[in-house]
């Protein structure tokens, strides 16, 4: 026949079903269709086994010849079912001080610009056998899905996880005066309600992200873990020391409902993370500064550190998408306007939340303290507006655009 | 039959037969080929229904195929087969501890065989052994007559043969090479206990059969639909994998001569 093999293996006396296939199959997997594998075997009648197996697998048994003491087989790899993609070889991810982070992996195996829904759950970099079903992934392009620093944000998130059971000095919480305890219960109720929306909204998008951009799903999963922990500790704080939960307002509910109904990932990242959680950072800072005790300050400080990452992801996502698609601004403004229109009846922060934030600062109900509390609360609204504009500018919006968007943002904070 | 649908018969040897033919029917309809199917519980009834004109085409085992040809005096039409239907072989598997070094050593031993209507696990291996000069009256047969009427499609009797060999209830056994290789590739054969003694000559397996009265338009439409199925197309591949092939092939007749001879010898018609 005169065919030359590109790869040869010596199977010794391994039986066909007793180990020889474990050498032959990987060797063929490493070859392109049309490549020829030589197999030397001392197992009797081995050619019959390969005759049937090659037929089943659609390889071609080019030749089988009996030599002295062994059989030589030449198998040509078939093209039916051959995996697509380039085989990864010689990957050796670099470590830094013994650590191997996700950002390093992303650097070695970058995001593709477009992803094929037919590759299903195949990890990025794997060769994919054709013929799998098309998966219902909707987020199949890099620029609308995966900001370049998402792996680094994931690394930060993993390092920054904390435990809402053991890391908080729950024993140090002392009973507060009834008005302050009630105010704190109302604030924690409001925080937990908002964090529930921040748990549910990203979860709707994880299953839509193509696994080629798995770092986005990995980051969002840390966000979900963060939100779960926040919900947990906010509710614990409300119920520790003699209080309980406050009121869930219909206006808060309407505002969060409009977030949950979003179907576009970028719009959701913008409304939830940039505008909503961004504004939340200022609220958490306000509560931390005016917290009635160190434990409460610790809880909201920890939550704020987590939320800062979420805001960073949202800003990075929107900034990256804006750079790739100048028409995006119009869509985001339209989304903010639509949300604003559906919330037309929402006039300011819910009364109970507003009062609770005032009493938190006042620490009591004597009129001079309450006046101070009210002024501090009004300053918070200004701070939120100013910081929103700064964040929007940093995300790539012009000053006028940022002003418009901030003005349209829900008065309900999130 | 004025029905414009091509009515195809298949035997329901497994639950997967329903999704296979529903998938093929959907594919045919997308090709503008009206087609429907009906399922039989055994090949004998399917063959009778084809001969009676109740169905247009039958998806037949080799045994059913040669029977249709004989009953139509060779006038039936063969329409196509799977790539995997070509060059089947059977194997004589022996226990390594049985001291069987050649076919002659089978004398006095227990030979496990598959169902009496299984071409690959009983009819042909016994025929080929006879051709090799083995006097089968000297061999103790251990038959596994499971799923009779399904002509060995289920593979159950072959798995029974392999189980009997592993457990030492037989020293030798006959199975088709497909089951033998698939079971090895899946790591389910103890190669420390079992080995191949002998491989039979090749023979062919299933075939689409029709009566010569099938209209030319139905004949052409069926071929058009069948050969348009491609492994690379995911919804086709799902069906092809279930049916155990990668591509449909045109028919060929030479692979059934040994089966006819075996049925003559064994009075198995």
C-alpha cells in the first residue's frame, strides 16, 4: 500500500477490549481526519476486531498485515464526527507566587468574539464533536456579554467571601431604644427587599450566557452568593436585639418588579448594577456612618465592599458595550425612560424608609436631633445624585447624558 | 392504495423505535415527502402485511428480507440499507480456561447461542461452523430464545450468551461482531476470561423491502428522503445514532447468499 503512518503505537499483547482501545482512541483523537495511525499488536486475530470497530466509528482500516510475531494495522481517521477546533497542546498556565487566578486563564484562552450555540456546554478551548443540539443561549457575542476584566472581578470576589454566621459579632448587639430599633428594622427590611431583587435579576441571565463566556456566569454566581449573604445578615440584624421587620411598600415593589421584568442583559446590568447598586453604595455608606452600633456598621461595610464589585462589573459591562456600539446610549436612555414612566406614581422614597433613615441619624425622637437627621437625609439624596453622575461619566456617558439618566432614575434608590 | 403517503412498516423491538420513525417522518415531510409508519410486534406479521399490500415498504431484518424475496420469487424491490448493515460477521467466543484452541475442540463442549431467529447469533454462525466441518451433534447447545419474532434485533440473546460465558455456564458462544465490539469498547468484557476463537465470513444485515408494484413516484420519493439524511445535521444525527448508522447506503444482494443457504440447510424458511 505504501501508506506511511503519522503516528504509531505499540499495543503489545493488550486485548482489544482490555486496554488496546485506550491507546488507540486517544491517538486518533489527536489526529486530523485523513491521518494514518499504525498499530502494532501481538494479540491474535486483532485485525477482525479493528475491522468491525473501524466500520462502527467510520475510520478506514487501510491495511492489516501479519508480521513475525505481531500484526501491523494502518487506520485512517475518518471525517464523520471528527471534533472541530484546534487541539490545545503545551498549555502551561503561569502561577504568581503559587497562585493561579482566573484572569490568567482568560489571558491564555481569550473570549471568542462570537460563540456558537451548537457547542453547548463545551468548555472554551475544547474541541467539539459536531452534531450536538443547539442550546438556547441568547448572549453569544463577547462585546454585549463579557467585559474584559470580568475574570479579575471574579478573582476578587472569591477572595472576598465572608461568612454571615461566624464573621459577625452577633453577641455584641445590645437592645436599642424602641424608635431606633423600629427604624433599624425598617431599614433592614428595605435593604433585604432590594437585595432580593439583586439576587433574582442576575440569576435570570446566567443561563442565557454562552459558556464560552463562563467567567461572566462565574462572576454572577459570586454576586448571587453575595446577595444571599446580604439578605441573610440584614434580616438577622433586624431580628436581633428586640426588633423585627418593617413594611414592604408597594412603591418599592413596583420599582423592583420593573427590574425583574427586564429581558436585555445590558439594560439589566445598567439599571440594576450601575444605577441601582451604585445608588445603594451611598445608602450603605450613610447607614454605616450613622449606625447605632459597631456590628451594624460592620455588616453594611462588608455589604458595601461586595456591592462595589457588582457596580464595577455593571460599569465595565456598559462601558465596554458603549465603546463597541454607539447606538447603545439611546437604548439605555429609552430603558430608563420606560422604567420611569411605569413608576410615574412613585413619588420619592417610601415614607417609612425616609423616616427610618431620619431617625437612624437622630438616634432618638427629640426634635433637634430629628431636624439634624432630616437634614442629613436630604444631603444623602444630593450625594446620591452627584455620585450617580460621576459613575455614569466613568462608564462612558457624556455629562448631559449622565444628568438626564440620573434625573430619570427611580427615587426608590434601587 | 390511493393514499399518497408512503406507509412504512417497522418492528417495535425497543421503545426508541417510536422516536426514530417519528423523527424520520418529520424529516421526510420537511423534504415534501408524505410518509407515515406503522409498527409491528414481530417480523413475521410485518412480512405478511407487506405481501398483502397493507404497507408500502418494510424495514426488514436479513431473515425477513430473504423471506420476502423468496415469497415474491425474487421480484421484490430492495431500496436501501445502513452502512452498518454491510459486512456483518459473527464470532465464536470461548472461555480461556476451557482449553478450546480450535473449532474441533468444540466437540463435547457447551456452546451458548442466541435466539433461533437471530441471524448473527445463531442461524449463520451454526451454518458457518457446519461449513468448517464441525459436527454440531457433538456440541451441547445452550440456546437463549429471547425476544423471538424480533430476529435478534434487541441483542438480548447475545448479551445472555456473553453472560453465560462470563459465568462459566458455557465454554463457547456465538454473538454478532457488533455486540462483541461494542461491549468491549464499553469495557464490559473481561478479557482475562474471554477471547475470540473464530470469526465467520461476512454477511449483510437489514434492508428496506417493497413489492414490485410500488409506484415509481413513491419509490423515488422514498429514496430522495432517505438519502437526504446527513450525520452533520444535528436533528438527523440524533435519529441516525438511535438507528445505529452514520449514512444510508444503496442496496446490495451478495451479502445474503449465505443466509439463504443456511435456511435451506436448517429448513428454516
